[in-house]
C-alpha cells in the first residue's frame, strides 16, 4: 500500500492537507496519551461505589447460598427434609450479615473521611451540653 503523502499523482495542496491532517492526528494522540497517564496517576486506589456495592451484595448472597446448599445436602443424606435446609439457611443469613458488617468496617477504615466532614459530636461538644 502506498503512502498518500508520497503519491506523485496528488497536487501539492492535497499533500499539504494530508501532512497537516497527519500532524493533527499525531498531536491529538500524544495529548490523549498524556491525559490517560495523568488520569491513571490521579486515580484513587479506593474502591468505587459500584465496586463496594457489588462486593457487599456478593458476600451476602454467597453466604446464604452456601448455607442453603449445605443444608440441602444434609437433608438429602440424612432424610431430615426441610429442617437442615431451614436451619443452615438461617445460619447462612447470619453469616452473610456478619460478612457485610466486616466488609463495611474494613472499607470505612481504609478510606478516611474527607477534610471538614461533620463526624458528629466529639468530646468538647458533649462537655458543652453537660453544663
């Protein structure tokens, strides 16, 4: 394939336009790469809201499904239907709630509150209310 810039059949004005277009494209690509590099440097290592929600939901549902699955297998093996399923479903639900509490506490500890955030009353506020 021949390069249109070197094509002798094109008039000089067309070659100039082609060179100008190629330089503008190269310039736009360089700017785009600089922006991408800057964005990746500035990106926070914290999880996004969607990632947090998916993690919490997945941990909750997984715990319930594991508990219900084990309960179902116990019922099949021992013939205690539906008690194994019901009991282990409840235990899976409780384990899911504990997993969610742990995950949220871990996420809150990993991301400090923004500067100037109102975190509720502190020790000085309580002393003022006691007077």
